[in-house]
């Protein structure tokens, strides 16, 4: 049964069962002894819906017709509060670029409440950019159109890629102007303001636990941990079972495993988060907080999309698995008072290592169309990635084209003809060394494929289908998002809608969208918003 907006059913377990900030006034401050603060969104002048994701409306059993109503725009810009909503911002801390930053919190995010849908699932609605909270520090709690378009589209793009992620219900223009210094060069500009409604089963982060542990607030740490296990990990306990130290260890192990699988997905599709601070790590193993993210275009394992990270490159593509492990270790430190033993927590971190290695091997086998990952495949993959760096090579296009290699027919004798199958992936004419190395690798690859044909009776068509189901044809390249932003800034939202539709089926050919199966244009190499991005929003 579909609901109107006024029929949505809220059951706000988080605010009901966990301690609240006793101060009701909305001013910047340190909040202690509490998990959240009640706060109201800031009203805006003229809300206008840019786009809404019908699939996310389905999660909360919301009638699609409601998405087009003025009431919808009013609610999801923060202008109106439905009966049952209890807006609040959460308190958390975090390690930013490896350093403890103390209290951070929802500085521009406001949770409206938890919806319980007809299937018994809980979904939290969260507005990003709806005004200041006690955790906003020196900022205004608002968001601009450019970052909001990127968040909205990427949340949905990642879901359809099969990557665990928070979702996005709506993108609303506020009618307000927001001042931002996009380049951090002392020249702030007024930009259109916007609000995204994010949706997830929970927005709890590693940092929610870190702040309590850092303050030695062990009683509230235990309350939050027990609540999280009971609501988001109920399978770890029976209905009448007491939560014990062993329960905490099982819980931490599951977080480690979920995180490992999420990171492996990032690496599979070439996604770089850009800001893997511990406050941007979801307790559910979801991709959260889409700031200066990006997809690898020219394959460069050291690339980061974050201008703030340009020097240290802590959050570069190849470092993401190790950073996630480091972040998990900080969470382990935070919950240590509940476990009071190092060894079981260390074993959970080992479970992360094992899970990531196993998932990476499975993903690489699928990306290459292999039936199984066997001894020797690691060297084949290492040789491939080394070859991809000889001449700038588009990662997404390369793996998609690689499926066209037919190991059941004779290969071209000339190296230059052999590499024609992947030539479209090169940004410039491949060097002689590249041609030679790639041809050599392709011959080794075909020999490896032929062994599968002999052992398993594999066929070219089956292998190609498997590869194409793991190697997307379309990803949200930064220049594509920027083109949508440029149009939306002028009041034309058609490109946002078009990209949303394209990214719903990233593994399908979609010939009507072939214009997007292309390398980054040369003009976009250095254009603002098309390569590296700042954290400005």
C-alpha cells in the first residue's frame, strides 16, 4: 500500500532510547553526555524540486504522485515538519587526515526521523544543507547546488553499480544564495543553495563511538553500542539474550567484514571517496558523505580527487583498503572499554584483511572473465595494471572493451592490430612500449582464458556477459556531473534527470546514451569541478 506524505509512519527509536542534549537552543557548542541535539531546519525562501528518485520513494512506500506536490518540496527543503518527525543532529567526533579532530557532528545534516515501512524496515530521512546545528562550528550549515547535485546523483549511481551506499530521495533548490569560497583563494562567491534528502537504515558513523570513548563517557558509549546492535544488528542476539563482551566482538567483526566488502566494490569500479575520515565511515558498511569523490579515468593508483589531499595523497585510490583498516582500528580503540581485551579486536581486523583479499580476488576474476582466481592470476593482474600506466588509459572503458577479446579465434599477428580491441581506451596514441607491453599481456590473457575453456567448457559469449555484469559501461564522471550542474544553475534540470536515468542501468549498453561512453574530454582535464575538487559545499 502506497502512502501520501501525511500517512508516513514514524517510529523514532534513536531519539526515544538514547540521551538527548538537554540544551534546546541552537548555538555552536560542545555537547557532552548526549548522542544528539534537537534542532529545527532553517526555512528557505522558495523551494523548488529539481529531481526525485522514485526507487527511494518506494523504500518508504511513498506514492510517486506525492513527489510532484508543493508539500513534498516544502518538507524536503526543511520548511515544513510532518507529524511524527523529530528533527535532530547527531554528535560525533573523528580522525581527519589521520589526526584526532575532537567533536565534529552533524554540522549541516538534520535527521527528520525514522520511517517504518510496510515491510517492517526502518529508514532514516536526513536533510543535508538545511541550516546550522550545534555542531556547525564556524560554518552556516547550508549546501550549494553544485555539491548537492553531485551527492544526489552519486548516491543513486553507486546503488545501481551494486556498491553499498546511502541513498538520495530528493534534490531541492532553496531559492537562497549561499556564499562559498570554492577555490579557497579568498574570493567567495554567491551560489544557489540546495538541500538533498538522504535515506539510510542508519547514519551512525565510527565517530559517534569515538567521541564518547575519547571523553571517557563509557555509560553512553555502552548505551549507543547496545542500541546499535539491537536495532541494526539484531541477528547477533536472541530476543532475550543479554549483550555480552562476545556480542561486542561479533558486532565489530561484522563491521570489519561489511567495510571490507564495500572497499572492494570501490576498487572494482574505480571509485575514489576522497575524504575517508573516520567520521565519514558508516557503521553499516555504506558509502557515506559524497564530497570530493571521483572515478579513475586515466588509470593512476595514486590519484586523489581532493585538493586538500593533493600533497599527502592519504586518500588516493590505491590506499583506500589500508585507510579503511586504519579507521577500523580507531573504532576498535573506541569500543575497547566494552571489550577490555586487545586480541579479539585484533582478530576482527584480521577478518577485514581476509575478507578484503577474498573479495578482491573474486572481483578481479569477474572483471577479467575468469571462472576462478588461481595461482598466477595475481601476477597477470599486476602486469596489467603496470601496463595501463605506460600510456594514459581509461579504466572503465578498458575493462568494458576487454570483454570483446575472443579467445576462441586466432589472434592478429601484429601487435598494433592486436591492441585495436582496447585502443579506444587510450587518451593519446599509445607509445611503442605500450603497444608491445599490451600485446604481450593480451596474449598471456588469452592463454589464461583458453585454460578455462578447456577446464570448464567456457564460451566467449558467457564470459563476455559475466564481464559486462561486473565492469560498468557508464560511471558518473566528474565532467558529466559538472555539465549537469552548469545547466541546473541556469534553471535547466534536464541533464540531472538524464544522468539519473542513465545511471540506473550502468551495466547495460543503452545505445541512446552512447555519448556518455567516452573518455574525459580534453577541456575537462583542468576545468573546475571536472577533475579534482575541494571540500567546499
